[in-house]
C-alpha cells in the first residue's frame, strides 16, 4: 500500500511540514505519492521532484 502526502505550499516554496511528512513516509517505505493543488509555477513542481524523489499528482485549480 502506498502513502499519499498532500503538499502545502505558497506557490513558490514548499512548507516545512510537507518535507517533514515526506521524510517520515520515506522512513516507513513503499511508494509515496504527493498531491499538489496548483495554481503554481513550474519551479515549485521541479523543487518538489528534486527534494523528494516522489511521484507527484497534480490537481489544477480553475479560476472562474
């Protein structure tokens, strides 16, 4: 069974709690998926991939 982490961010940086949660998930082991709700920059997504080495699931918010 995999682990799902919901990323908290400010559209520029990841919050420390997200990185701590991912570190804990890595200690448990197995697949880790990170859900990112974004109206975000490409840089944030790259940062997430580089820092965590996890699968990234994107949920794009639509502005109406």
